[in-house]
């Protein structure tokens, strides 16, 4: 008997080979979400990773999105390779971080000819994998892509964050774009949904409306730790973003820092 998470995982695999929901949202995502998150996550990255990783170390950035963090790290002297499944996200990334290398790949399947000094995957991106098997597949690929003792750092929202924050509605109105974001969380299925309504002005002053959902899966800490252990990562540290890392209003965002053994 397959649960919803398996159905999501399967349909996500099929959809990803054609188009991803982030394709429709790349520009708005960069302007309104990625920029702000990058500013807030950089001090965390500095503390957990960069203080002990001297440039020009090679960093693999999974689910790199529009490449804003990528460019910041390039400017600090690191060599960056970014992986993302969305073509429009990668087009923005190549323009934002021209000196980095980018590959359009699925994190569950990518292969890299060389090995990296560290890997990061930020802004809850692994929540776009919908089963423990998919997490294991991605972590296995990361393990193969890392040098021994390399750091693997990522963040994921916990059940607490989904239960307390994923409700209500948010909107933004600009001269040629209006968006409405309506998050919700199904605690039984452990699936979160961002329903997005996007209005965009076309050249002829007509507006187009697009409605779509971006789904996330709430992986339990136990499931994440088991996947890390199973794929050869050890010395795992788990930090709560607000309590341990001073990220304001981020209780329930966990940062996982593991060492490739
Ligand atoms: C929330 S965004 C985070 C982007 C970036 N890390 C940031 O901090 O702005 C999630 C990203 O994950 C990418 N993504 C989702 N599933 C993926 C997969 N299976 N393989 C590669 N990238 C994926 C999306 O295209 C999107 O760019």
C-alpha cells in the first residue's frame, strides 16, 4: 500500500523531467525570498562552515536556486559548483554567479567527476524530496561527491515550524507583478503546500494569472539522521536556527552538520 508521500515522490520524478513548479516562480523567488534568506543564513554558514574552510576550497551547492549565495561564496574566494533541477533558476544563477559552474541535475541522481571539500543545501530544499528513499538517494550522491572528512550542511523545517508557520496568506504588489502565497500543512500526511497565485503584466498591458502549488515534505529528525548514518555520514550535529544560531523568528528550522566518513 503506497502512501501519499510515495505518490508525491513518483509524480515529482515524472514532473521534474519536464518542468518544475519553480520554473514559473524563479524571478519572484529570487527577488522576494532568496535575497532575504541569503542575508540571514550567511552568518550561520560563516559560523558552522566557513570559519574552518579556507578559500579556495571547492563547495558543492545543491538546489542552488538563483545562485545568490553561490555568488557571495565566489566573492569570498571559494570555487562553487551549483546543482539545480530548474532551468529558469539556473539561467538566473549563471547570470548572478558567472564564475561558478552550474549543472541541471536532480540531487537524487547527479554524478560529479571530481570531489569537493564541502557540500551545502539551503533554504529547506531537501523538503522537495518526498520519501526517506529519496533522501537516502540524494545523501548517497553527496557522499560520493565529497572528500573524506568534508562537511555536509543543510537545513530543514521541523514539524513545529510547519505547524506554527504554515497558515495564513501573504501577498506582494508591484507595478507588473502581483503574487499571493497561501501556505498550509497537512499534519497527517506531513505534506506542506504553498499555493501561489501569480499575476503578471504582459507587454500589451494584459495580465496573465497562473495558479500552482509547490509541495514540501516534513521529514522527521529521526528519518534524516537514519538517512545520514545509512549513507556514511557521522559526527552529526543538529542546531535549532533560533535557539542555537541566533536566526530571528526561525524556531523549528534545523541545521544538520555532518562529516563524510
Ligand atoms: C527553496 S529553493 C532554494 C534555493 C536556494 N538554495 C536558496 O537558498 O535560495 C529550492 C530549490 O531546489 C530546487 N530543487 C527542488 N527539487 C530538486 C531536485 N530533486 N534536484 C535538484 N534541485 C531541486 C528547486 O528548483 C529550487 O531552486
